[in-house]
């Protein structure tokens, strides 16, 4: 520890002292499951640089190139984890039972780093169900989907097309995500994480039984609609979401994710057109 630090910790072997030090240094979230030894990585990089310089003088002995640090290993979902998710989801006969099943499920490693399980918000009796990608930091802290900056934009969008009477009043919509736990550092969800959460999402749709599903962003659209085109090709189109336990296929579409609209405000015009089409379609369902 820095001798000149203003802060002294009584017992250097107390793990809470390390935690306090992290907090004081501004470390406030975990961004990976496994620690990365940056010192070893920089040593390795230095060694490779030196080797490359040596090689420049001896071109006949090529060095195999390797990444500076091993890429983070994806935690793969096993068949058992997916089967356990399917079994737990199928057992649920109400939305509350499903919420409890998701909270109790231990097959998604994201749960270890998340503060909360983020299940849903709004009215489960609503005609329209929005499905986003995954909770971010604010959602993780509060346990509610779409409450951060992106959620604020979503609320404004829903208010402007009449789906929210007051901004933030979610009584006419139901909102959830494909993942129920925040991926560390808001990275993209992996296929394995989606695979273990999807059985719960499918059951969620069956139990809510909405008239319409709107997927927010490409990741949600791919997972729920099962189409592999990008969001620019999926938005504005209509699909039938079918499942054996739904009484009839549910109309489904995709909309640009609010995060994308915050980054690319010029696309808001297209999102607005899509929203108007959604409202018009909803009236006839
Ligand atoms: N982005 C999402 O996809 N979902 C949330 O709940 C928040 C941000």
C-alpha cells in the first residue's frame, strides 16, 4: 500500500481493508469473472517486442504471434444448465412463479457479479411487451429494467406515442430483457448467457400472452425472433412469434435500441416512424 496515503488500515490481512482501498481508488464494479495479470501481459508484450526486433535482424526465424493477454474465457452453458432452465421455466404457471424461478436459478454465471435479478417492470396485463437486451448499471442497482439514461429515453418515446400517459408511468406497457443479470462492464451478452435465459424469456411471453412483442435492439431481436439479420433489416418488419403453449402466434417486431438512438440521434426519425406503425398495428389486434 502507498505509504503516503492519507488512509491507514488497521489490519493489512483483513480482506475488508483491500475492499475499502478498492473503493477509495474508484474501483466500484467487477468487469470480469477472472483476474487479468496486466503485469505479466506487459512483460509478455515487452518480450515479444524484443523478439520482433531480434527477428528483424534474423528474418529466417519467424516468431509465432500470440495475443498480449489471453482473451477472457467465455463461460459455456452446459446442456444441464439449459435443461434446468427449461424445466424451471415450464413449471411456472404464473408470472410471480416465473420471477421466483429466475431468482432461484443458478445456471447463469452473471448472477455472481450482479447486485440484483432484473425481471420486469410495468403491467403484465398490457397489450404490448418490450424486450430489451440486458440490465445496465442503474438497472442492476435498482433491480428494474430500463431506469437509466436509456430507460429515460424509452419512457419519453413511449410517452410521445401515447403508450405512457405520464413519462415513466408504465401501466400500459410491460418491459423485460433477454438477460436477467447485468453482464460485467455492460459487455455484449454471450450466446451461452442467452441460451440459459431464453427458456425463461419464452415462458415469460407465454404467461404474459401480449398482443404484441417489440424487441429493443439487434441482440433481443435475434434471440426472440430467431432471425440473424441486423437490426437495420429487422426493424419495421412484422413477424409471428409462435410457441406450442401460446394460444395463437403473437405479432412481433423490432425497434432500434434506445442506447443506439442516444449514440445516433439521426436515427430517431426512423424509430419514430416505427413507433407510429406499432401504435397503428396495435389498434387492430
Ligand atoms: N438496456 C437494456 O437492454 N435493458 C435495460 O434494462 C437497460 C438498458
